[in-house]
């Protein structure tokens, strides 16, 4: 009678466990213990992209175990096992031995190569994964972690770096030569060239020719390698990332932007770093970039203290060739030396601080910064001072993402770029920067200027004395307790409205009138210690009233350009405004030629003191910045729509946004503001005032202003808050300012590149992206294409309002009678829980 075969119960458990890990290793992509794979037996990855087996390079019959691409007709090898010990015939084998190692043997059974797994195991499997990584897995059920990785080819590479490969870096450790070139196209044994990472300072990729450097990428600033020309860096090198693994360890990885195509980096037999992408349509590898390209790209091509520009060498300013004959004969290896040695190095008996105080710096722009930098997390001013106080310091630089960089050794490998690069400050003796020659001229000019100043002061004192007598007589006739409500202080008025009616109704706020002596006492006679800053129309001081209340005193400078008209305008406006996001005016002082405004004191000063300070900006995390954005928007909405007067600010900028102790924003400085009446939406002026960079095109070029002018300024501030940089800092040959830079990132589909790196980790990306989108709408060229402030507030506070696409800025002011205001003038965008408002514009 026939009997059926039955599995023991434990086999079901074994099969179940094996099926759980099928995603790691399936039958066709693994090498199992106990099986011997001969020449011709290949292992293919699960996705069918890579194959493991024996191969012979061109022009040789020697056999090597390696990994190559399956669907690439041109055999391209990414890893070789026995590169030092080839098999001389086709009798080689590979298998998992009794210790759990992957081994390669010849036909006589002699060991040629082993993975040398540190943890011995009796049950292991080698698996070829879809990214091209050969991994040995521990299948021992008694292991701490089943299926853990014991070894991988990505940690023992040959000459190729692939996406997904991780390079572990010891922070501030030694140079790590990770990849070695083949000896030649027919011999995969280690060649003369190597590629790896130098972690000192900040990491940089380096190519070595034996022990000598051949090329380097420049330091990593947290996003890019700064020693590569812009066009190469932004196009091909942007996929690199360096992560902090703790314990002074970093991890270098690369992610391809297009994962559908094969991408690889290789150190070639000619000593070049080569990046290629497989073009399936053309059936060939396309070269994306290769470094070095020769000439200036080669390491220290011009020698020490020299600069290379288009393969032409020249000594840095203040330096001369070390050996003139060799230099002029074309031999630059000796480099350059100082014309005049620094004083602290010539005379050791002189105090270093005293001898270095007259040293200066030569500025060299758009360069690849020198090698071997020392990095410190200090400000640029502290960096300069530290270099001056260190006699061994030859130069310094300040790079965003790296901070202070100083060079105490010779300046080597400096290349000039046509675009991009960084600024290097080279320390020189005073005689090499012309300081001593200028000293005599400066002394003579100073003496003449002092004499002229004495004469001018004498004349001014006489004139001031006479003017004060006239002003005192006139001021004594002003009713001081009704300063704002009197017709004498009526504001500049742009059109018909009801301000006069308001004044006559007696609704204006009365202000406290302070005597000059009281204000002087409160500010300690306007001492420098109490000076908070310099405004557009004069200095601002901190004061303390007799009652103990702290105040801010804005003292109008007689040379500032703000006369009675702007002064009266400011106190008239602020006295009638009450909102938590507007600064509160407590009183004023008018005595003789002195005009002062007394405000509530803001302990955190203005937004720009935090936002544009490399140290303090970290105190403004994303949540605080978003709250500041919302507060500014609500304050503007109050001015434009909700206050008794419709007011256009006309000078909105970061320095005019004050912050209280809770970082609540308050709009200040109403000296340039204008009132709109009734149904008036637009006005014209012959006197354009404000700050360039924040002014709307139609206002700056045609004198036309409206609520949309403030919207434009709000958009600029919004971009500054997101980027953490001044709008003027973006002005380059490529970008006219922050708008052009923001639009470029928007067009590239990389708007999040605008976000300040100091807040990246805690940033709400959806909110930030919505703010960037809104900012681009606010800075549209035509006022008709910008939202009004009620729409802006709605877009900030409501997620279900769909934003229209912004138009590309043209940086010109165009006014067409046929342009329709797509935001419908005074109409507000509205939304409820059941309705989403969408406004779509064709591009």
C-alpha cells in the first residue's frame, strides 16, 4: 500500500520563518551555505538589475568574482571580490564556508578571497539586493537578531560609489581613502588613484595620486560642496547628504534625483572622479561631470599663496614668486611668499596685539577657498578679531552653514571662479595695503576738517540760539494739552474722507505733553548707553519716567528730512490707532527746535536685530516666525480696513517691526503714512519716500501707492522671515534680489531651499510652503495681481483656501487700463467649512 510523505511539524515553523524574510533574500538572489557555485553560475538581484558571478575584463582571460549591471549591454562592473588574486582558468568557485564567510577558491581549492566576517556563524546566507549591495545575513536562530547583516560589499567597495551607499566618517579623524581605481582597464587590482573623504574642518571629497592630493571638492556647508563651480555643484552634487550619527561620527550618502535611471560615481584608472547616468534610449552611459578637468582644477596648480584663473597663475596681493626665474619659466611649484613679513613674526619682543593692530586684509571674491581650514562657530566680526590676534593666522572667511574658517598654514589650492565661490580675506602687513601712505593724508584732512567743524559749530550755535528764541515764542502759543486735536497738527490728506468730521467730533486721542527737561532726565541726557538705535529720522533712546515706566524716545534729527509735516503726521495717526500689533504712542515733546515722540518700550527691539543676526536668529523658531507673520498681517489689515482711518504705511520693513517681551510684533514708524478717505483706492505723489527693496514697482517708478503697496512690502518681509536674510543680500549678477532668487527656486520645484537652515528641523513644511507661495503672490509686478490684506490673513489662517499660481516677476512697473484686479478690489476672499474659494490664473 502506498504511503504519503509527511513533513515533521518543525518544518512548517521553519518555512513560515523563511517566508517572513523573503523580501530580504529569495532563491535566485542568494548564496546558501552548503552549495558550491561554479564559474558560469550567476546570482541575480530580486529586481533583476544586478548580477553576481565570474567575469574577465577586456584583453585578459583571468577570472574575477564581481557584480555588474544586467540590462546594460556595455559590461560595467561596480564591485570586485578577488581583485588582488584572480582565478587563472574557469575552474573557480564561490560559496559560504563553515564559518559563515563568502569565499572564492581556485580549481585546486586554494582560498583566493574571503569576506572575513568578524562574527562566526554556522548558518548564513549571501544575498544580492536591488541597489547592487551584496550582504551576508545571519540566519542562526540563536543569534541576537535574526537576519542581521554580518558584512556587505557597500562597506568594502572597490572603485564605484552608488546611490544608497553609506560612508562612515570619523569627525576630525584622519583621511579616509575609501575607493581605489583599477590598475588599468584589464586589471582590477588596486591602482595608483584613490578617492575618499577628509573630515577635518568640515568634510570634503578628495582624490589622491598615491599619497599626494590630486583634486578636492571643497568643504561641505550642510547642503553643497563649496569648492566646485556653481553649475556643477547645483546640477550634479546636490544629492549628497551628511548626517550626524553621534559619537563624533558622520554618514555620507547620495540620493539621485531620478531614481528610474542608473547613476554611479567612479574613480577611473586615469585618476578622475566620474559621474555617469545610463541612457536607456541611446544605449550608452552619459557623463554628467568629471573632475579634475586639468589646469586650475588640479590640486594647488599654482603653488602656495597663489591664485589660478583660467589656467593663468598669479601671486595673491602682497605676495611675490618665491623663485622668480622658475615662475617666469612656467614652473609654479615653489609658489609665492610675502613681500613684507607680518610685524609679530619679525620681532618676537613686540606684543602680538600691538604689532598686529595695523594689519589689514585683502579681499578676494569668487574663489575656491584654500585647503586645511580650522572651523569655529563664531560671528564674522569675532572671526576677524580672532585672526588679527593670532600671529599664525594668514586668512579667514565666513561661509553660511560652516561659520568662521581660518588658515594658520600656507594658503594652498586657490582657484578663481567666474560665478559663485566665496570671499577670502588675506592678512597683510600695513605697507602692502597702503595704510602708512594713507596715514599722513588722513591726518592732514582730519586737521582741516576739525578746523572747518569748529567754524561751522560756532555759526550753528549762533543760528540755533536765535531760532530757539523765535520758536519758544511761537510754541508758547500752542495749546499743549490738545496737541493732536488742533488743526495745527492735521495730517497730509490724500483725498475726500471724514477725518475732519472725526476731529470736530472730539474722538481724537489726547496725548501727554512732556517737557524737554523731563525727557532729558529720563534718558540720562540722551547718553549713548541708552541709545537703542538709529531710525530713518533720528536716534531712538531708552528712558525711564519718574513713575518708573520704561519708554522709547524717538528724537527727530534736524538734518533727517522729517519736518513738521511728517512729525505732525505721525502723532496724528498713532494717536487715533489702537491695536495689539501697532506700537502705542504715550506722548510727545515740542520745545524750540526739539521734536520727540515717546512710545511704549519694546525690550526685544526690532525684528531685524534677531532675524539677520547669525547667533540670535536661532531664538526665532518656525512657530515664532509664523506668529510674527500673522501679527504683521493683522496689523496691516487693521490699518487698511478696520481702523477709523484707512491708512497706508508706505515704509514697511523689518526694522520697523518691533517685538515685545513675548515676541509679539508691533508695526511702528508712521512718519511716511497716508490716509485714504471714503471710497478712494489709489493716490499719487510727487515725493517718493520709503526704503528701496521694499517699495512696490508702481510706487518707486510712478509715485502711485495704495493698500497693494503695503502688500508688496509685506511680501518682501515674509520672504526675509522665511530665509533669515536681508533682501539685499541676494543681489548678484544672476539675481536682482530676493524675489528673483525665490522665483528661481519656485520654478525649479525647490521652494523649500529658501527656508533658513537654522529652523529647518522644527519647520512645519506645509506652512512654510504656503507662506512662500503667498509671498510670491504679494510681490507680483502689477498691483492688480496682488491679494489685499484681508485675503492675505484668510490665506494664512485657513488651510482650505486654494492659492492661485504666481506669475513670473519681470521687475518692471506696468500699468494697463485693461488689467482686471483678479482679487476684485475691496472684496474679501471668504471660506467656510463647506466651501473652498479657488482663484485660478493661467500662466
